[in-house]
C-alpha cells in the first residue's frame, strides 16, 4: 500500500528553532488544517517562500486532534469572493473643516465641586 505524504504549511520562529502548523479557517469559521499533494501546488497558492513539512494523514490528524480540529482540506483553492471597489464619487458639497479637539489636560478635565 502506497503511503500518501502531504506537504503541510508551517511557520517557523525567527531563529528557526520552533516550527508550528499553519492553520486556516473554512467559510463557516471552523478551523482546519490543509495539505498539498505537491510542493508546487503549495507554492502556487501560498507563495514560493511558504515553509512546509511532509506529513502523512495519520500524523497530521494526530497533531490537530488535541486542538479540537477534525477537518483536513487537501489541495485547497482560493475561494474568497472578489473584492468590488465602490464607484468613485465626487462630493457635491464641500465639507467644512471642524476645529481639532484639544487633548484633555488636568486643567480641562471635569472637576468635582
């Protein structure tokens, strides 16, 4: 039986001494772990500088189970909706500038009488 290996995104500390799984969220807000069937697929979605480790599915499930995560996504694709920019409008009335509010100082704070 062939052993499937997933390429799983990780983050590393500045010194490189600590590695942590990079977790994501589904559209409904639940956390999930992701894996890629190839390093090229991982780089295409997350960028060429994304660090990764190779894990089998049982090992990945074993790492995320204590965190309460039970969802794995293999070869995810970006599914975020496109961001539509609002149409540019020109204001018909020029807004009047309001004077700045001076910061509170002990002299301007409310005093007890």
